[in-house]
C-alpha cells in the first residue's frame, strides 16, 4: 500500500461515483497535508464503468500525491468485488490501481503505529426498487464470516459503512419486513465487531449526514455524502499525537 506511514488521513463519506466530489476531496487532502484518504463506502464501483472510475481516481491520486484506501458500501458492484478479492494480500488489502486500494471486509493494517480495520457493507433500504445483479447485490450484507475475519485483536480505528447502532439513523420508514430484519442484523454484526475489537474510534458513512455519538463508551463519527455542505462529508484524522479528528 502507498503511504505506509501517513501522519494525517482524510476521512471521507459516500462518494457515489461523483467525479467532481472525488476531485474536491483529493484537493482538500492535499491542501491539509493528508497523505491518504480513507473513503467509507458507497465509493462508486458500478457495472460498466469500473475501469473508467478507478482510472479517474488513480489519476487524482497521482496528480495530488495522495493515495486512496476505500471500503465497500452497499451501493457497489459486489460481483466485481468478488473477483477482485482473490488478489487480496495477507492483510486483506487489494491494490486496484497504483494509488487505489480496496480494504476488503476484515482487513487490518497499520498507519504510523495505529491499528486500523475495515468492515464494509450495509443494507440498501430501497432494494425493493432495484434489480439484483444490475444495481443491487445480496453480497452487500455484512456476514458473520466478515466479523470473524476481522477477529478479536484490539484496534485503534475501525472503518465501517453502516453504524453500530440504530441511533445513527433517521426516523424509521415503512419498509418490507425482510429489509427491516436484514438492516437490524447488519447493525448487530457491526456492533459485535466493535465489542470484539474495542477500537478507540469508529468511523462510518451511509447515513448521508454528519454524526457524532457514543456506542458503549466508544466514540463513533459518521461522515456525510457527496452533496454535503460545510465540510460535513470529510474530516481530518491526525495520527501525530494520539488520534484526533477535526475538519481543519
């Protein structure tokens, strides 16, 4: 992976394949001295445009000197990711382009001595409006095997797409029971992963708004999406003296 020991990391919420927003995040990272972006899912790996999107993001990385590590969300081409997974290294990291790395579910790595982990995936609440294998994939769901792969060793930062608690969500919507059930199951599995790895910080995307809350004594920060205002779609994680999060 590039930028093996960054001192500052730009955390970014959902990108949804938005080219202009990706460019803005790379510009923010470069301006603030971040050597790497950690993107928290709904990256934008969609059928028919995977190579174009990866090449675009790789070019942004080359031009800015900032590398990208991303985790998968629910809105990704998971069939494509199943094929990429065979190229994961022993840490669970997949080098997709020179400046683009996918941290698959259960991946673990270190930056500047701090232990990071990844547990992507979530539930598409609108999947009843989507077509399987076209714009929705059942592999979006966080599986028990993903939690097992992450394991019990302590972490400092855990990157997820969905949050570990329903407190991160807006008011309940009337949804088909299977979606409600799967959504609760995913939250429960993420909560289990948090309990097992006991990170100092959990960071996630998915809810399209800036969130800051506690889960069983652990700080959780949610980042907004590609249409966010006032910098809510990104935050700087400073690793130089502890783990400090800020917008500046």
